C-alpha cells in the first residue's frame, strides 16, 4: 500500500493520521499513514530509511521543519520563502521534493470561513517560524496591508523586509500598536506558556475577524481577549491544521479533499 508518515519529536499527539485517513476514505484512495518518531539528531537518516523502504511522502512537524529543508533535493517557492518544510514528496526518481503547505492551509481555512482578505488590513502577531510560513500566501491574496508585530522587534523587521517585494508589508512595535484591522492573526506561542499578549482595544472594529493559529479544548487567551473586545468572528487554528493536510494530500495524490466534514469529525474527536 502507498505509505505516508508524519514525523516529529514528540509525535504521539499528532492528529495527522486521522485527518489523512479521513481524506483517503472520502476520496476512495488506498493509503497507509502512520506516525514516525525520529530521534532529535536522526531526521536525515530516518527519512533516508523511509525512502529506502518505499515511502512516498512525509509530513514534518516540530522540531524538524528546518532539517527537512536541508534534505530537500527540490524546493517549492513557498518553502524557500518560509525557510521551513512541512511536506516531503518522494519523486519517481527517488529525489525529495519539499513544500510548505502551512500558509496555504491558513488561507484555505480563512476562505472556508468567509473571511475576506483582498484589500483588507491584516495584523500578524508574532514573527517566528509560524509567521514566516504564512506571510507569502497571505500576501498573494493582495490585502491592502499586512502589518507584522513582534515582542522582539528585530524579528518583525527582518520578516517585513524579507517579504516586502510580495506586497504592502509594514511593521509596528507590539507595545505601541496603532490603527484598526479587519483581520488579526495570532501566530505567537504565548498561549502555550499560558501568557496573554497586552493589546489595545482599538485594534478591533465592529467587523474585525480574529484567528488564532493555536487551538485547544478551551479558548486561548488571545481568543478570550477578542471576546472581551466584543469580536464575534473568532476562529481557532484547527481548520488550518486540516487545511495544510488537505494541501499535502493534494500534492501527493492529485486529489483535493473536502476539508469541512473532516474538520467537523476532528473537532468531535477532540472534544
Ligand atoms: P513558531 O515556530 O511557533 O513561530 P518561534 O519561531 O519560536 O515558534 O516563534 C514564537 C513566536 O511567539 C515569536 O514571535 C515570539 O516572540 P519573540 O520573537 O519575541 O520571541 C512569540 N512569543 C512567544 N511567547 C511570547 C510572549 N509571551 N509574548 C509575546 N510573544 C511571544
């Protein structure tokens, strides 16, 4: 059977096998998709073994997204810009094609949710790997502006310059944010440490949408902040998880699955 894996360290928590199996069932494809735990210093060898054993594709998660860049023989433009890889495809000649579907997954989810992007003012909180992965695909939707803000200013500066040629990108200091936005996306990992960003209420207007790339059983601190500002359009990142998987599935299988029923099933499963 055509074999795929998701690799990371740790990996036991990954929902990718459930998602991809659901896509395969929905589209009538026969695949096996498993978790592959690799040692922290053993990514390249683990992937080489997987290819040797006939594996066809691999999703890559923390902490291997940069290691996956290094093993690539061919790189998509979006992976090059993101400087990170979440999807590897073994080509017919055995070489590895590397892609990053995270940003496409976010945009796919925003479109599913009916969040307008073109000509809109977008604020991106955070300038780490997660932010870098989504900036290209967001700019491709031609927002009026994309403002990046980050606790460590230099990282926001670096990202803004890196993507400046793709659209109207600017940066603002996190402790002196100005203006209001149509969409505010949280890419920071602050909530993982249970920390809450201090943000001014003036960022939101009556039609603002907020999206947290994080998800969990309870509302994240960022989502709670948005609720306190009276924002009714609040979304967590579970749909982005399913969206990036759908884009990987398409890369491997050439078929676009319908993400909505799979997202619904995943949400029920995690409740
Ligand atoms: P990831 O790959 O998840 O983006 P990362 O590259 O370590 O992980 O980036 C984490 C992001 O969350 C960064 O933007 C980080 O800000 P710094 O660049 O200043 O470190 C941000 N972050 C994490 N904890 C935060 C907190 N408590 N307050 C504000 N920003 C925080």
